[in-house]
C-alpha cells in the first residue's frame, strides 16, 4: 500500500505541473470580456473587446467580469477533477490542503 501511495503522490505532483499548461477560456458579452485561466486556477490573461470600456458600460462590465471569472473557476475545477479521476481510476480523493 505504501509503495502505491508513493506512486500516487508522485503522479499528483506531476499532474499539478501538467495543469499549469492546460487552460480554459471564457468569453462574456459577445467578446466584450474574456478570461484565460490555467488548470491551477491562476488567471493568465484578461481581454476587453472593442466597446467594453465605453462610458456607461461599467455596471454591465462588472457583471460580465464576475460571471466570466466564476465560470472559468468552475471549468478549471472541473478540469482538475477530470484529471484526478483519470489518475485514480475514478476513486474519490478528499479535499487535501495545498493540493489545489
């Protein structure tokens, strides 16, 4: 069991590195705002499309940014869970501090 546990820990560390290279991109408001996040939930890029920063758009833009961030976070978490499921053969992994 311990040998197997060591292998799982090594694979988890490898997975953490791989998740840095996987990305999700979410766009809101027909391209007025987009966000790119990696598999470790780090924001890599945000873009404001033409017209996003026009006067009077502040409230709508705030809503779009919050929505895009929340959707990107959810997709990034889903990406992580899918990769963990592949690694563990579908076995449930408890919430381990520092893992993600």
